[in-house]
C-alpha cells in the first residue's frame, strides 16, 4: 500500500514538473517577442502548406528551389546558411530566383560542412519561412 501511494505521488510530481518546465520554456522564448514568434509560426505554416522549398547538391553548385505554385517572379526574401558549428562560416543572401523558381549558389562560396538553410520569402503578400539541414561533401 505504501509503495502504491509512493508511486502515485512520484507520477503526480513528475507530471506537474514536466508541465511547469514546458510552460516556462515557451514563456521564456516567446514572452519578449510574442509578435515575432506568431509571425514566424504563421510563415512556417504557409511554407508547409505550399510544400516548402527543396535543396539539392549538384557539384559545383547548391540549388535552392521554391515551390512552383503561382510563384511571383518578384518575390522578396533572404536565405541564411547557418553553419552549425562556426559562426564565421554563416552566409546570407537575397532571394533571386530564375525562371525555374531556383536559386543557384556556388558550392565554393560555402566553407563549412554542415548548415541549416533558413529561408524566408514573401509571395503574393504572404510570408513563408522554413529551415532544412544540409551536409556538404
């Protein structure tokens, strides 16, 4: 009986702590920047709704392709190549797509081996944002 009571108390305590920690983490990240977090969330939903973007390595280039659904050829946005282990290798550039909705980046421009590609773009007055990991050969 005592063991059962102790196990019940332990499960209750862990559940209570887990809820508190998750709430604190979300509050800590978004409390100061609630509007930014909300805009980023909406932009991520827009990107996923449109199948997001694709990345391919084609030596000596990296090809970033935006989704084909009704892309406005005058979109604005930026691509950030965030190096996961060394900030000096980070690269940022403006979105400039060709007729195939692709942006071609020279592989030699990137010195690192592992990147998170963070891209945000505005198409038809709707912001899109997504991230993908890429490991370069």
